[in-house]
C-alpha cells in the first residue's frame, strides 16, 4: 500500500509540485519488477524526509510526456532529484536507500 506521504506526479501537476525545494521523483511502471522492489524504499524516504523534501512517483505509462520529452528517461526505474525545479541528479536502475538518501541530502540546505 502506498504511503500518503508519497506524492503522485502527473504531466499536469509536475511543474507546480516540483518548483520549490528538493524533490525526488521516481519514474516507474506497474509491470517493472525493479520498480516494485524500490517502492518501499521510496515510501520510507517520504516518511523520513517529510517537511524537508518532497518525495513522489510518476507512472510513465500514464504520463509519458515529462519523463520522455523533458528528462529523456529510457529505462526505469529512473529517479531524479530536482532543486527549485532544476535537475540536479539522476539515478538509473535499482538503488539502495543509502544512495538515494545521499542524493537528497547533498541538495538540502
């Protein structure tokens, strides 16, 4: 079950939801095994970083525009870190919690 702390990003709300602060976006799809394996890690991070960073997921099958046209996502899971709307980090493939936390931490004030 998805945590209520994990935002759901869409092609329609992406810019408004990511323009301020540090944001981790998990680009994923239902059929992707590694995406399902990383989901609990993303949920843990959303709880741990509540109030300090925004953690969210974007289903690439339902929202193809931003992942493919703006961020050139070619494989999933792909996780990006944005700071004030600007791309500052990209991680492709299944990653551990520590590595994702480090990616967030280096961009927090």
